C-alpha cells in the first residue's frame, strides 16, 4: 500500500524530480512546513509570555553565575530563594514548546519520509547542487541533507520575521519578578 502511494505521489511530482526544480521544490516544502509551525505556535502558545519567561530565566542564570564568580553569598542566597519559581517557569516553557512539537511531529515525519522515499528512489539521488565548495558537504546533495539545510535556514529567518523567536537580548515587557515602579502620591490640599 505504501509503495502504491509513493508511486502515485512520484507521478504527480514528476516535473520537480530533477535539478534545479527539485532544489526549489524542497526549499518551498521547507518554507511551507515552517509557516505551519509558526502558525501553530501563534495559535497554541502565548509567544510574548514565553519570551518573557525565557528572558527572566536568562537574567536569573546570569545573575546567579555573576554572584558565584564574585563569591557574594548574600546575593546567592537571595537568588536561590527564587529557584522554585525559575524551575516552575522552565517547566511551563518546556510544556508549551512540547505541545506544538507533539502536534506536528507525526505529520512532518510522514511528509519527510514520503519525500525521502521518492527522491531517494531516483537513480542519481541528487536534489541540489551547491554552486561553491563547502568543506563538510559534498557538492551534490541528496534530499535529506538539502531539506535539513533549507528547513533550519528558513526556520531562523521566518521565526525572526514573524516575531516567534525568543530573543534573549530584549528587555521583557512584563516580567513578574521585577520591582514595580514607585508611584508618587499627589499631596492633597485641605
């Protein structure tokens, strides 16, 4: 049954099975799958809250490491009191990321395995030809290598473009552990 499905998909994809069409097709598949991932992340997670959590954890770890390097026992004790909250935040972040990963893992694996079977069955198993020499990679790339390059390259670019990335250099908009600003009360005249 799986072989008949692969043959049917191969007949449909026949125009894109040779270089350079295959190169562009795999790039397009990677972009589409990344857009699906971004959309799913936007729908099922609070991206801003996760970003704030990640920034808070990074600030905590930086402060803790700095205090340990300075051997500032008071600061270490103060920061270690916040450790349960940081552990809880890390757990929340991991659960949120896992939710979308589990949702998309099986469909993406099915797509990857199907396309790998189709392109892997071709006589010259070449999907892309690099225009330059690269020390780690061969000049002619099979499907799996080219797909992974396209997926991770477009993943970074599209996540930054759509603001789904968790930038660590940003200042969080609302981190709960930061002190609230003191508000001055106006003096009332009686």
